[in-house]
C-alpha cells in the first residue's frame, strides 16, 4: 500500500513530465543502435535449410553435353525475335514449346498506368508431370525483358532448352509451368492474377490452361546475346511487392545449390563485392531494408509472393568463367529440390534481414528496433495527454499582482481529497474565518491561492490550482487529427491517378503547398478557433498516438517501412509550440525538410534517379502491383508530419 | 481414311456374353501421338451363379466372391488411377471412360439391403474387406467420403430385384496407387501374371506410365434365353506408356543428353554449326518391341483362355495397315486382320515367349483418333485462408448439343455456397442447368453431394463456378502433412446424349482432383506452449510440493534430533550398543 500511495503521489510530481522526452530520445537512439549491432556475429545467425524434403544439391545434374548445342540453337532462334511484333514473337516461342510436346497458351494484358497503356502478351507452356494429378505446380520464368529493359536472350533460351530437357524426366511430382512474360513486372503480375482469378477480365485475358496450386517460382535473368557471356556470380533477388519475402528455405536452397554444388558465388542486394566485414554486412542489410521499405517489384518473381508463392530471381552478374550450362544445372537442381517438396514451403522464416548469402537476422532479433521507435511516439502521446490534463503552470511567484486567496480545507482519505464537511463549501468565500490559516500567508501577497489539506490530523497547504480537475476540450483536436488523415487522400489520389506528363508539375505544386499549408492552417486555426495551449497539446498527442499505433502494427508487416517512417518522424516527438519567432522558424525549417515530398526529392537526388521516374514507378505500383507504400506515406506519415508542423507554425502567430 | 475404329472394336469385344464359366483376356495396343502407346489390358472371367452357390470357384477368385457375398454386394466397381488422360493429344478415352477412375481410388457398388442404414453398414464391411484385399486405404472411405449418386451411375448388370439395391460411391483422391495394389490385383487373375498378357504387367513400367488406371468390375449377367445367370468379373488395366521413357533400361533410367552424333540437327538453319544444333523432329513412328516397353517378355497365352474363334486372340494392335510389325516367337501363333486391316490380332502360343517388334518407320497415314465428346478442366480460384471458388470449364467441340450429368462430391470442410453456383454458356442466355440434386454437408458427418444435369450447346464452352468457404479444422484433424493442403475428389461427368453407348457402361470423363489449402495452424506453436507451460508447471509444482512435504523445524530442535545420515545411524547404533554393554 505504501508503494502504491507513494507512486500515486509521484503521479502528480511535476518532474514526471520531464522524463518522457528523454525516454523517447533514448528509445530512438536504442532503436537505431539496435539496428547497427545486428550485423555482428552475436546477433545474426548462419542460414540453414529447415525443410528436410528440399535436400538441396543432393542430386546429380545431367543438363550437359548435347543440351548445350541445343541451347545455342535456341539462343540463335531467340536472337532473331526482338525485331518481330509481339504476336509473331510469341507465336514463334509457342512453336518452340510445342516442339517439346508441351501444352502452350498465351495471355494478352493491358494495364493503364498514369494514362499510358502497358500492354503486352505472356506465353507459357505446361509440362504435365507424368504421374502428377494437376494439384501442384512450380513455375520457371524468363521475362522477355529484364528489369534493366534488356532482352533476356539467354534466359529465354535457357527456359526453352530446360523445357525440352525436363520433358524427358519421369520423376516430376508436380506440373512445371514455363512462363515467358512480355516484361519483368506487369507480365508476371497479370499472369499470376489470372491464375488465381484475381484479374479484371476486361483488360487481362483469363488463362486458357491452368494447373494446380503454385508451390514455388524461379525466374532467370541472363541477358547475354547470341554469342553468350560468361558470368561471375549469381545475384539472387528475393524482395517481393510490399516488402513481403519468400520463405528463407527457397533462398537458402538456391544459395546452397549455386555455391555448394555448382561453385557459383552468390550475391544479394547489388553487393557485387562482399568480403563479410561489418560495414558490408550493414550495407547489405540497409539495402535490403530500403528495397523492402519501398516495396516495389524487383524482378519477375515479386508478383508471386503476395499470393503466398515463394519466388526468387537468379540474375547473372559480372565477368567470370561460369557459362549458361552451369546456370541451367543450378535451375535443374533447384527444381529437383522443389519437386521433392511434400508440403508448401512453411518451415523456415518469412521475416528476415539478410546480411550476406548465408547470414541472416530473424524477426525476433530485429523487430524490437522498429518497435522501440514506434513506442517512442506512444510514450510522447501519453505524456502529452497527461500534460494536457495538468492545470496551467502557476503564475510566477515574483509577480506583483495581488492574488485573492481562496482557501479550501480538504482531507485526504487515503484515496481522494475530500472536503472537510464542517468547512464551508463555497470556494469564493473568504477564508479569513478559517482558524487554521497559515500565518505566513498573510505576509506575502504574491503567493497563489492555496488550500489547506488535512490528512490524518496533519495539515498541508497546497496551491489550489493543482487540486482543480482540468477538463480537456477534445472536439477541436479530434476533428483536426481526423481531417488531417483524410487530407492525405488528396495527394494519394493526385499522385496515383494523374497522367505521366503531369506528375512533375504535381510534385512541384505539392512540394510548395506542403511548405506553406501548415502556416496557413496555423493562421486559420489561430484566428478562427483560437486553440488553447491544451488543445494544441492534444492535437499533437492524438497525432503521435495514431502514429505510434500505425507504426507498431506496420512493423510486423513491413519492418523496414515502419523503421524508415519512424526515423523520419522522430523529430515530431520533440516539436512544441515555441514562443519565439526564431525558435519556431528553426523547428519549422527542420520539419519542412522532413516532409514526405522533400524527403523523396532528396532521396532521388542522392540515389541519382529522376523524380518523375520514381513517381511513374509508384503510379505503376499502385495500378499494377497493388503497392501500398503510398498509403503509408500519405495516410500515416503525412498526417503526423502535418499535425506536428501546424503545432510548430502556431508559434508564429502568438495569441 | 479411318485407321482406327474404336466402336467396332469395343463391340466385338463384348459380343459374346456366355452364362457358363469361362475366362478371356485381351491386350489392345494403340500407338498415340507424341510417341506414346496405349496398352489396354482386359481380363474377363465368368462363373455361373449355381457354381458360386456351391462354393465352386474356377475362374472367379474365391476371396473376392466371399467378400461380395458377405457384404451383400451385387455389383461393384473399383478403380485405382494415377496421372491424367490427356484428351487433347490422345483423343477419346479407352472404354469411353467407363473403366476409368478419378486419381487415387474410387469405388462404387450396389448393395442389397432393406434400408439405408443397413446398406451403409454393409458398405463399411465391404470397404474394410476390400482394403485388406487390395492393400489400399479403402477403409478410410467413411460417411464423409460416401455419396449416393442419383443420376451419374446406372447398374451394368442384370439385376432381378433392383428395388432393394442401394448405390454407394466413395472416393480417396490422395491415395497413392503403387505396386502393393498391383500384386493383389494380379493375384485375382487365373494365370496370376505368370502367363498370358498379364505376364507383361510389371510394377516398374506400369507406375512409370503417363496415365494408368486399374479397374475391377463385378456384375451379374443373365442370359435372356435360358435365364441362367452368372457373375462376371472384369479386370482391366489401361496405361499410356511414353515409348522413349519406357525403352530406357531399368539399370540406367536417367535421360542423359544423347551424344551429339545421335541427334538429328536441322542443317537448314543458318547458324547450324558443330556446336549449335537445332533438334529436328524426325516425324517417324519410333521403334519398339514389347519386351523393351514392358521390361519383361510376354510368356505365351494363358492356358485357361478359350481357344475358340476370335476370343482366343489375346493380343491386338490397332495401327494403320502400313505399319510394319514383326512377330518374334518360337511357338505357334496366328494372326487375324479385321476392321480394314487396322486391327491386327494374334493368337498367342502356349508356353513360348511372344514378342512384337515394330521398327522405326516413316508413316504416310497419320494416326486418326476419335475426338472426345467433351473436354473438362477444373481448378480452384482465389487465394487466402477463408474462401475460394471452383471453376469447371467444360468444352463441347462437336456439332451436337450434349447432355450430361456433373457429379461433385466434396469433403465437408469445403462448404460450397449453392446460391453462387453459376453455369454460363457464352452462346446461350438460358440456364444450361436442367436438374439439380444437392445434399448439403454436415460437419464431420457427411460431405456435399451435388449432381447437375446440364445441356451444353454445340461448339461451345460451359463455365461452371461456385464459391466455397473453408472450414477450420480441429488440430487433431490435420494429417501429418498439413501444409500440403487437402484433396477434393475429381468431378465425374457422365454423358447422357446424343451418344448412347451400345452397352450399359455409359460414357464418362473425370476431371483432375483439387488441392485445397486450408488454414493451417503453426504446429510448432502448441509444442512451444506445452514446453513453456510444462516448465512453469514444474517450477510452480516443485516449489509448492516442496513447501507441503518438507518439515520445518527450528534450529534448536535440530540438535535434539541428532545428526542425520550414516553418521547419525552409526551414532544411534553405537549409543544402543553402549547402553546394552552398560546394562550388561
């Protein structure tokens, strides 16, 4: 009891409100530092294959010998195709598949992105597993054009050669689908949507042939021309749309087969050189987090992952001594492993950060980082809520104004302050009749009104203000917070549904509006609603509360995005309505630099890509891949930023 | 020109239905496109009902007849199937699909009983006995996997008292058919795989086939003239062999890349070079011989077969007349050609190996295959853990409208919404569904039974869709491979008109089964929870138990008790000894 009452006493201690900013800052620092220690050996683990059925690299591969001659011929055939129309090209590819006795079908698709049409055609062939019953299938993909918009000559030829070769085996327990999409991102999306009947049949054709439930997909990207190119390493791309990842077992199997069985080095996240130092591990991890956070499609495999089909892309990189046959054998061995699967891949991790090809951090280890950052907002929100319930600070004791002292007599009953019944209830009644009046009170006129409180026979004088219950005016803060969240829909709509040519102007207009809008809103707010300091505090409290909630929920889905938004929003925990113009100006400048549009501009400048390109990709993501990074930016980040900025901007317009 | 006349052939096959005890067997070989070969084995044994009543079995297997008698089963059809029939490449199904089953095991039977309960208990007796006989998990056909079709099946036999007959149908789509099912199957034959065409049936080749189905059909056959009845058992095996794959020797089954010298390259290609070879399709019929394809020789005729007439010709091959066929045997055989020379039948020698050798040959006449009346494909749409939809695409390529019955028997955890059932034909505004029979599922009691009679117009495609909800199972109801998903049995399609089969067998086709991913719990989690709670329990229990049973004594009481352990015992003994000595 003693502990509880002392805690309750502490509740009203003025010092308690001093603590949260420091705690928040500590959480942010710990959150970021947490991320920085992850690459250390103590916090990461070596990868391992969890699913026993996969048995990576346990089979001999036989894709050699005269298959190489056939492959070269197919590569020549493919090299003759880029000049043809889509229709003619796909007819030729379909004929090549048909010669291997496979069932072939085509699928036309059209997407409308930023008022331009992306339209192309997929061609795919189904190898019916000789003893399979069409309940399961695995997919081998070679997009006609890779992510860099190069024609994937050798990749397509390899798929054709492997299709011919796989047909001879009788051991397939699953159907194998060979897919050649028209491009690397929208084609696979159209195909996998139609496969699960999640497409719009007006613009995307339904599939004529289907097989069973997809168990895995592997894409090859090998753009070497008709005379070949020997590569150095395999770059394994694994990021799915919206930061979803394939099962780690699939990645591990690929690494284990490529490096263990075939002797091909594996690399990831464009880290061409990786000597396993701390810096390089950290860099790999941060690149992975960036790709995950942005959530864009990184290859033909990306569209499969939202349908719970584990998928990766194998990209050949560098100049080395590995040829197309070793890539073919890698794919063969990978398919033999997938063919062994008795169940859908489920054993291993779906949430991980990779540091290098065989080192990872699991969700249990990295999640606290984003959670701590999200928690800092919640703590500040609670602190601001508590603060808003406190009375205004007592006037300065040195003030000369004489204050009439109302005096109340209260008794502490252990829980509450209750007015002593024999005392007059009226607060306004002059207390000079009170015999217990403190003698010092009459001597200083400047003291605030005080109340005598008696508890267990002892009596104390407490400033009356701290005994009053402060009511919170909730309507204005609530309405303001809600409307800022709806305000986010405007830019969301504008950026996703305007024609490509207008994206740049819209960006500039938004950048300007976002700089000035908080000022304008603050001015309007000040002169139309005249928010009290309490209401300002509540606005900030609600906004931070929602931010903390959203970010902690998001951290479980897309850790990286939550972390990035959390870090960029970190100053919002510390901004307050400042009195001076200079202080407000400095804070406002900091916030303007951290608004979503500015961050995007700076990030593009640092990465060396055009803003328009990014906006166009985002628009494509919205229309084609079902990307919701934009929703997070305009529905979570922007409202929090806006509320914080308005609070700071109120400082420019003192009451 | 028609080089292939299946109708004629099938009719010739069952021309003679005799009431007496006899046994026939026949193997029909038919080359299919893409270097495949259909081998249809058919074994037929009759036993007169009087002989069976006297427990006198000559050709009919005793074990089987006793099971049928015990379970009061009048007619029975049992199917074991692997793979799927590729109708687009291979055309019409063997036996018009009447001797084919869905993937896994399928069983339907007419059981004599007074009421449904009795019929069901006899059905359970039947499936349990057959389970033992065929080494298959037929005993897993319980009430949830049993339906009572009303339109899809008609009895093939002649039943005198058909009012007491109950039709029950069960399906095991996930049953893996393998050699353990073939061996009992062969044991039912009079020659037991030792002679006759059954000597070709080798598990390695049979189960390496692209499609294979084993069927057992038992029906009573009555002669309308003398009224004598007999019980007929027909066993058939249909398999589609990939010739190239089957020719590979068993000790070297790996399809290695051929040496480049053995691949015919297209030299007309401009890039053709020593290291670049566009493989040329030779467009020739591949060479094969029986011993090579089946991995073992054909050990002459089964001596029990009738040797009279064309019934004695137990090996037939259906090829264009120009195809060269050499016979390789030391015994005596005879060859007969029928059906415009497209069907060559051989009377096998007894006691001598027989082999057919077909050399590689460039053909001028192509293989003509009969077009199937309908094509059907079925798939699961949608994704996620909660609901999905089934889409069946049924295509009618012919010039006539086809009437058919579509039978769907779904497991109880797949709950269809009947109001979402849509049958849609592009060229038709009216509903193609003419009649619906629906018996909804009861959780853990029985599955859904849906039968639809539909008409599909000429040259059109019917798309049948319905949505379903996935039930959440209890954790003990999941199989060990829970994350694989659950199989839903194939749909059975029976064509009613305009194609009437000449016998009572009917025309059938079946779709592929479905794999249904159900919401699956993380099974390692209960394990973790059990471990954790056990630890907590152990700690808590240990402490409390300790407190309860331990006797607490004050420090001052300890010395009174004296030292414990061996020292204490010794001291006590010593004290007692001292006392004794002192007394003395």
